[in-house]
C-alpha cells in the first residue's frame, strides 16, 4: 500500500467485492479451490453472512472507483464496511483469519488516510435515479442467478421465467415468493440474498437522494463579461466560456479566468485562459489546485500555441497538436481567382435559384423571430443531441448575446411566402472578430446554402466592423494535408487512411475540405494533458463533452418529457414535416 496506495486500495476492494459476489451467487465455488480465497474476503459462511457478503461485495465494487481516485467519502465508507465485517467475523471462533484480514485492510486504509482527501464531484439529484435504475437492474440479474442456481432444490420442476421474476420481485421487498424449496437452507439462502440486494438498492438510492447537493459554481456573471470585453480578442474561443454548463475559476487578482466542465473525473477546460496574459499563471495554479482537491484529471482542449506554452510551463503539463482553426481575413477575402472558382460557381447557382441572405446582430431580431429561428434550428438538427462544448455556445437568442451575428438564407416558396432555409450563428471574438458557433440548414434545400451563408457573412463583415472570422475547427488537418502529398511516408499515409475511415462517423475530412474552400489561415490548436497514460481517459471525457458519445441520462430525459415532450418529438421526427419555418420579412 506504500506505492500508489489509492490505486492498490481500489483494485483490492474491487477483487474482494467480485469474490464476495461470485462466492455468494455460485455456492459450488466454495466447495472447491476457491474456498481458500473466499475465506479471506468479508463475509461469513452461514446463510445470513452469505447474503451479507453479497451486499458487501456490491458495495465494495461501487467504492473501488472512488478509492482509486482518492475520494474521501469512498474511503470513509470502505473503512466502515471493512471494520463491520471484521467485527461480525470475529464473533465466530472459526472465522478469526477472515476477521484478521478484514481488520488488516481496514487498518491499512486508516494508516494511509492522508492519501484520501479528494472532495466529491459535482452532482445533482438525478444521480439517485440513475443509481436506482442501474443497481435495480443488477439486483434483478443477480437475484435471477441466485434463484437459478438453487432451482435443483425446488420441490417441483419446470420453473418458468415468470415465476423466477416474481420470486425475485417479492424477495427484493422482503416477501416470500411463489417458488417452494425442499430444503429450508436453500429457501433461507434465497430469501436473505434477495433481501440484501433490495436493501443495497434502497439504501444507496435513498442516500443519494437525501444527501445535500452543493451549489453549482456559476459562470462568473459580470466579471467574466468584463474580462471578455477587455481581453476577448486574444482567443476566438473566449466567448464560449459563457456556456451555462461550465464553471469558472478566477486568478487571485481577478484579471484572468478559466472555464471548465467536469466529465467522468476529468476537468476539461476549453481554449486559452481569459483575461490578461500576465495573470494566466495565477488562474492556471487555481485550476490545478482545484483539480488536486477533487482528484480530477486536468485537461485543456483547443488552446492556442501561446496558451499551450503557458500551460506546459506553469502547470508542468504536456501538449499535443489537435488540429487547426480556419481563420479568414475579411478584408482580403474575394470570390475572384482560380482557387475560388468552385465556391463562386456554387454561390451564383444558389442565388439564381431565388435565395437571398440577411446578416444582422442578434439584438436586431424580434423575440418572435428569435423563437422561429430557434425552432427551425432545432428541427434541422440531424440528431436529438446538441453537439459541441469548447467551440459551441449551446444556446440561441439569449438576451445577453445581443452582439452575436445571425446570417439567414431565405427563399420565396410557391405560395409566395418567404421561408428561412438555413442559418449561421456567430459569437463575438473581441470587438473586431466573429467565431462560428452554429451552422444549420433545411435538409430538403439545395446543397451549397452553407457556402452562400459564409460568403454573405464575409461580405457583410467590414460593415459590422469585423476584420476576421473564425470558421470550423479541423481536427488533425495537418496529417490529412501532408498525407496526400507526393512523397508522404508510409506511417503518415496509414494515419491519413485511418482518419478518412473515422470520417464516416466523425466529420474529420469533410470539415477540413469545407474550410479549405475559403482559403483561410490555419492556426494550430492543442490538447494539454498531464501524461500519456491519461490520454485515453481524457479522450473519452472530451467525446462526452462534445456529445459525440452520449451516455443514458434517464433523469434528464424524464424532465424533458414532463416539460412537454420536446425530446420525444425530436427523437421521433428529426426531419420536420414542413420544409422550413416561415419568417416575416
């Protein structure tokens, strides 16, 4: 336990928990060689103790992850559980060895208590519902296994699945089921095991539902807005720090801030720190200290080269090039020339089809028009999940976002009514730039509308006082560009082939090709991480944050259903019946 005590404690509890579960569900194992191992794990040999071992095993498995992450509450629960097991085992004279093992594990955890000081992760009441569903399903599965291995002791034969489900259902609530057993020992074992499963499910769910929920850190409010107004032109991703699902930490001087979100034990910050670059080190130290207090893995997604240098120097972290950001100089942009021929032809064709664009600040739109655009954008979304985190705002038409720019494409339909067919949404990048946030179009409209919208935005940018526009972010653009050149090595070609293969599910090559049409300047972006062994975990957390991987959230979906079935409608009909949403001129 002296080297990596938290990791060893977590793995030890996981092994002990699994051993308890297996030995309790499959009694035949205790008659073989596994008997020598089973004696050294928490649990007694009689029926009640075996049921208790099943409950203890489930709890220890649940605590394993928290112990590995040095969580204080997990350590407290593990110490109490092991101490209780040692006391119960010590009562029986022939169980002194298992009692000693439990006591030794408990003492070791107490001796290493300074290693387990991490605070809990952000949580909500929905955790209780999630625990009830998952643990309830596990309890039913284990209950069926307990009933199944004892089927040979049943007085009759041909037990149906429905009878077994009824037996488990009654047993989880402490009642005798419809199955009768010839052996009283078998009946008692099934009865106590099912009660133990029901108690574990009920007590953990009640605890999660009744424990105090800490107030969530805000988005910084006026302080963050003030920093963006003063220093927002440093980073095109700065405005995305105002997302409602991000927390904000300020430097001791208040001149810099870092916005982040915790996903699967990883604190993911997006872009560079906000504010005075001289105050960045103070904000970085505050962020890393907060990660240490909660045992979070720190990570930064999409920082600039300057930001990466500060992160690696001040935080002792490492940086890896993630891709490139496409930035267009609006003053130099033109559709003339051979390189812009394809875009020029596409835009001319769309305009001849009767389309025209409008470029406006969000404050210029009425509330009714904002509502219609919001509904249209939601209907055109290809899935029920809103993707984006580091480079997406996650809202549309908020009163605080009056400086955002909306570009809409309109067409007159056969009834003579003007309809919006596509839209772009840009957020401010300082006082002279825009950063692309949202790109949506009607799936039934002609291809090329996105090109038309971007060209319209670039043409109107000088009139808005905008000199630079940041478009989509192209992941691993350099590898795609170098891999298709003459003389590219075999390793680079294989890497490019893998990226093209992954583009079937993720927009990797398509975004690169689309951005390249507008002849942008490519600015590299980096991911910052503690060590190489953390990269898989950070990658998984980033995929969840960007909503490329969406884990089940029953509580959130239940709330959406209660609020009017918005999620249900989006799932059932991602493509709306009307071709588009009508807008008044």
